[in-house]
């Protein structure tokens, strides 16, 4: 038994999605400023995919035709910028909202600062 036509349909859509979305879509190209600060854009990517089809009986004896379709959608939303300096790493959100995700994103710079302070304190204590 040969491969069903829906397999080709799904493979084509998935290959196209794979071509649209890669790591550089979520973590953008870093930009370095003259003072050595690195700015990295961060985005949120969501996508959906659907495919379907049916074997359609034709007027011939035992012959069937295939009818099908597929589709995909991609959504890219900016989240913020990761600002890396020699002294600190800071997440700068694009907008401040009230959702739990926004609160977590706002807390990331505080957590990173605390980790950096702990590391620096341990280095000082070791010296």
C-alpha cells in the first residue's frame, strides 16, 4: 500500500513552518553599542497547524480521489530586550502588564541582580 496523499500535504506545511521559525525569531540578533553594552531582542512565537482530507469515491469501479487542505498561522510578539553590561544583566520589558507572565518577566532582573551579588560576595569572601 502506497503513502497516503495527506502525508505529503502535512509534510509540505511542516517544512514551510520550519523555514519560518528558528532560534533567531525568538532570540534576535544582538546589537553591541560603543560602550560595550549588548542589547538582545526577545520575542514570543506561537503557531498553529491543521490538516485534513477525505477519500472521495469516484464513478469508476473502486477508484478514489483525494481532497484535502492544510493551513498554518504564526504569531510573533515582542517581549522585551535583554541588556547585558559588564556590571549587570537586565531584562527591559516592552510593556508592563498585569499578567503573571509579565510579573515574572519584571522579576527576572531582580533575580539576576541577587545572583550576581551572591557570586560577587563569595568571590570577595574567598579573597
